[in-house]
């Protein structure tokens, strides 16, 4: 488990200080895929770089399985870093080395015997589906292939954690999807916990089990994806997760309900049922469903146009059909 | 062709001069790199934002390098004759000349090495750090191999510069084409001797330049991508 405690990072600047992170507390459970999402400048990259101590936090602790990395001596820090792999937006491959030699690089650093390193590189390249490109140089690879090599390289030392700093932001949608599936496979098959820094909601939707929403250097909210996605509490989370919802609530009118579908429920024709069985006309103001982690999740905002009694009946009907709803306005 | 020039070819003085020029240039450049390369690595790594920032050391080394680089070679040569004597026992001859060339070229090499290393993508260095590489490993396994093509180009420029200096250094009886041009040509009013020496010097420079560039291009694994990009630009 990686735990961040009161993590604060302040950069000195000409006009005083720039606070990049303020009192960030976060626990990344083993085996999870933890998304950290936020707008540009929210402090996402600083956060991930602090986990690896590429940036030294101004205050606070980074605990790796209970051991404080910020207090570790240089040599111990090098060892701890080997249990955390990292991939980057720009891949950061060694341009003068072949794909296989790039994967062997971290093994050379910890003086793994040559034969063993060679075999490990072959295994990893086959894991990421690039066996036939082992002898290619980065300049001969596409963006997606480069990121695969980077992933193989990050996994070479059998880390328990993998940090992804905007790893798919430079890739097209199809390639992004294939990289995300690869990360998921790595999480599932190797049990590596993954921290995904991104500004794209769909990345979190596709693979994450947990999410933290970062806003202006602070964590606005964090938790399991289905919880945060179903009931975003903070303004920023609502903005990121259901941007159209806020707009749909703006109009005036009858009482509005936000229905939340949490896996499976959205297959039933609840709304038409509402109209047919109860005879209550519901005006759909907004609807958005998506599949996360194989289950269907969604939001729908309806406006109940009936009188008090009818509306109460509608609420009962919804509750009876296991639809979670929340009054809005 | 004057008699002097003909006799220079006959008694092999000219060929010996060419050999000496090549030999002294290569030797001096190699020794200049022995000092300049570590110095350049230190300049790059101890600087602000470098691998292991040591500001005072960086400032000190930078100042020393700048001082040596701002002294014109001719003056440096005269001023450091006692140093050459202390090192090789003589203040004249080929050995003294090598000392002069190394003193002049090492700071120059250091700056070129520094700039080559600074071209290495900071992201790659960061990636190596995140894998637990120590500063020594980063220099050895990231900076130097990644900067290799650029370092080779720098070495070519350095070698040609040393060759130019070596002509001047010939005046302290160091040997080589420079000495032949002065002693047999200029002092004897034989212009053809001077021009013949210039001709051979040009040939040597060409060989170093083209050979070095060929080597640099061949070792650079990024070249394919560059060629591709160039083509794209061409099509536009």
C-alpha cells in the first residue's frame, strides 16, 4: 500500500510561492487501479512525481508499505524506487538502445546477470505483444509501441506498483484503448497496483477501481469509482463526471430527480414503466449511461410534472425498482 | 615547382610532416578529451538543475574554463612554456607542443561535451532516476551513450581546431606541416612550399571531417526518424 500523508509541495517562485500540492492524503491499496484526475495545473503530475520522490515534498510523508520514503537514505531510496515502476507521456525511452536493451536497462542498473536479464526482457516484450520488435530502435516504433516498450521496461524489476503519468495523453483513441487494456491485464495477471494520472475521464472509466479528484492542489474527493461516479460530492467532480448534468439542472420547473444506475439496473425500462404503470409523465432532462468495469452506470435527470401525490407515487415506484435517486434543487 | 619543394618530397620531409601533423593532432585531441570529457561531465552535472548540483564547484570550473578559453592560443603558448618544461622537460619540440595543445583544447572540449550532454532529453534522465539509477550510472549509461553521436560531432570539430592550433605550435619546433611551411617556405620565400602545406592540411581536415561525420551518422540510432521527418518536410 502506498500512503500519502499531509503531502505538500511548494515551489519557490519570483512572486513568492506556488503551492502545487496542499495536505494531500491518499491511500493506494494493493492491487487497485487508482485514477488521479484533475484539470491542467491541478497538481496531478507533481503528485505522481512526489510518490516516486522525483520531486521532494516540502512537507508530509510518502509511505511505501509503511516505510517512509522521504526519510530514506539515498541507497535505500534507490532500492525503494525499484519497487515502483513509472511510465511517462513522452515514453522517455533511451533512443540509442533497442527495445530489448531498453527493457534490460533497469536490470543492468541492479546488476542482474546478463542471461537472466535477456530472458526477462524477452518475457516482458512478449507480455506487451512486441516480441518481433525486440531489435528495433525507438525511432522505428509508433507511439503505442514505444509506450509498450516503456511498460515492459517499468515492469522489468517486478515492481509492486506502476505509476502512469499521462501515459496515454500523446496517443490516439484506438492506441489509448489498447494501452489501457494492457494496463488492466498487467493489474490482473501480475497483481501490480497502478496509479493513473490523467485529465481524461474516459481513462478512469475504462480501467480504474478507485479515483481521486484533484482540484487546485487539493483532493476534492476520493473513493471507489462507482461511489464517486454515482454521487459526486464536490463541484469539480460533478463538472468532470457529469458536465451536462449541471446544465440540465439550471432550468426552472417541477421537482427534479437524479436517478443513479449502479450496475445492471439500466437494462430495465424504468422510465416507460413510470409512465405506463403509474401514469406519471416524466420529462427527461438529461441522460448519460456508460459502462465502467463491465457494469452499466448512469445518471438520468427527470422532471416530475405531476402534482404532489403523483410525484410521491413516482418516488415509491422508483424505490420499488431499486433505482437510487436523489432530489436535486 | 621550386627546388626546395622537390627536395622536400625527395627526402621524405613532406611525408614525415604530414604524419607528424596527423599524429600530434590525434594524440593531443585524445589527451584533451582525457581531461575535457570528465570536466564537461562535471560542468553538466554540478550545474543548477543538474544531476548532483554543487553550485560552487560548477562556478569555479566554469570560471577556469572561461579564463583558458579567452586567452588567444599564441599568447597561451608563450605563457605556458615553463609549464611544458615542468611536464615534459623541454619547452620546445613535439612533446612540448602536445602539452600546449592539450592545455588549449581541454577547456574547449569540456564546453562542447557539456553542451552535448545538455541535449540529452531530461525526461530520459528522469526515467532512469525513477528506476533507481545513481548519478554515476546515469552518466555512464544514459548521458554518454545517448549523447554519443553529438559527442562524436564535437570531437570532429575539436580535432580540426587542434589541427589549426598545431600549425601555430609548430613554431616552437614541434614538427608537422606548419613547421615546414614556416621554415622551408616562408623563411625561404618559397610560396609553393607554403601552398603545398596548405593543400595537405586541407586534405587532412576533409578526411577528419567526413570520416567523423560518417561515424557519427552511423552510430546515431535516431537517424531513421530524422530522415523520415526530413522527407515529410520536403513533401510540403
